[in-house]
C-alpha cells in the first residue's frame, strides 16, 4: 500500500473537517423502518445511511437479512434524504447487486476480511469500479491480515479506500462484545496516515450504554469517523438489538462529542508538556534497562535449569509472580488488568529466552 493522500480525498469531500458519521440499522427489516431511520439519522447529523442487507450469522436459523429488496429501500431512502448509502458485501454476487442499485459505499466485514480467498474474489469483482470501499479488521487481532485485505482492494484499482475498526473476538469474558485493542488500529494509522480510519463502537461494545464512551475514545485517538448502528425501535430490532441506539440518542451524543485539537497553541502549556514528555522518556529508558537486567537473570536461571535437568515452566513460581504483581498493582493504584497483561507478556518472553538457552546448550552438547 502507498501512503498517497488520494485515500483521504473522498473523506474530505463528504465530511470536510468534521468526523464522518455513518448510521443506520444493523439490518434493513422493512421499507418503513429503513425510511424512518434514514430520516432520523439525517436529522441527527449523519452523512451516510448504513443498513445490513445480507447478515452473516454465527449459527443458522437466525435472521440473515432481507436480501435484494432491501437495496430498493436504500435507493428510496437516498432519494428522500440525500444521504449516501452503505452496505456490507461478502461475495461477488453482493457486489454485483450493490452496483446495480447504485450503493455508494461497500464494506467488507470482519468475517470476510479474515479470509484472503474471499477478499480476492470481491477485489476481482471491483475491478474498474469507482466506489468507496471500507475494510473492517479481521475478527482475530492480526494487523498483517488487515493490511493484506486492504492491499487486495487497492490492487483492484480502488483509490477511495478506508478501514473500519470494530474490535477483535476474544475467548475471555469481558465488558465488551469485541475487545478494542486500540494499539492495532493506531499502528495501522501510523503506517498509513492518509488512510481514513473509522471506528465501530456498536460492535465493540455490544451494549448501547457503552457506545458513546467508545465513540468519544475513538475521536480522542484521532479516528476520522464513526459507524453506529441506529434503529427507530432498537428493542424490537431483528438483529443485534442490544447494541443499537435511537436516532434521538445519536443526535444527543453527537452534539456532546468533543473533537480534540491537533496541537497546543499556548507556549507555556507546550513547554510544560515537553518537560513531562522528557521525564517520561527518562522513565522509559530506565524501564528498558530494568528489562535487560531481568533478561540477564532469566538467562542465568535457564542455565541452572538445564544443568540440573529442571523443567522450564514452573507453575508455582508463575502463580507466585502473578499474585505479587496483582498485589503491588493494588497497593500502587495501577490498573490490575494492565499489570496482569504486562506480566503475562514478560512470562511468555521468559519462557522463550529459557527455551533458546536450552536449545543452544543442546546444540553445544552435540
């Protein structure tokens, strides 16, 4: 992928300097529902109407979308409101029908972007097409896979390109439906600064009560826009009822949305922040030195284990480390979940180091 500014041209044309807002129902259910929701999100401040036409469901038997007829409802909504329209496509047939009904924006969903074969089929169907194409992150946290999907679409000649961050699946129970893992979209934006990046707080949260907070976080992180599931009667929605909001609530939280400034203009504040950043840099340097000292001790322990034929993994020792880390986090008022994740990473690295030492010593014996 290139970092050419062409990627952001379509975004500026639609949203100017404001956040892009894509809103609409998880699923198009009836013509009246689509038209009423379109009117509501238009009044709330959205520039684009989204609606699910074909719905990939985890298990068969659930509502899988109204299909082709829903595209006609979107056409009518566009005529009545002037909103651009956006839908998810999962195969070349979906692309063909979307183009035939002049849908403005197509997005590739998380269940599709995880499969390079499926993405390539869609890319082939998009050859020569002048449409905006958005790619959601794959369900698993794999930045390379996300970039690969974007590259396949780019190579089909698409220069109106963007990415959607909808969070990542996890086997762990947590407060969100999908874990945000903010660093992954930040890494994508760092590598491709001109690629529009849109946040999907609906799928991250899985809970309408959390949508506004996640949306604000995304905007504070300099995302370019939001895609929000909005329904005239969310409790009666045929799919994902718990995460959809009303047009009235959409309007309320968009009015309260705080868009951050790019930089500090007050010289005194700027000087103060620079001093704080310098102190953080010094602490970071000390952290790295401490990690190096920890690594040296780990290598020494590995040598002793090898010589005494002791297993690399010691369950009791690991549980003791974790318990102490959690206790120290609590005492020092640091987020315990963060500390646990940090120490799990340290433990994984320790196991790798010890395995390397064992392998090197085995090679020496041979």
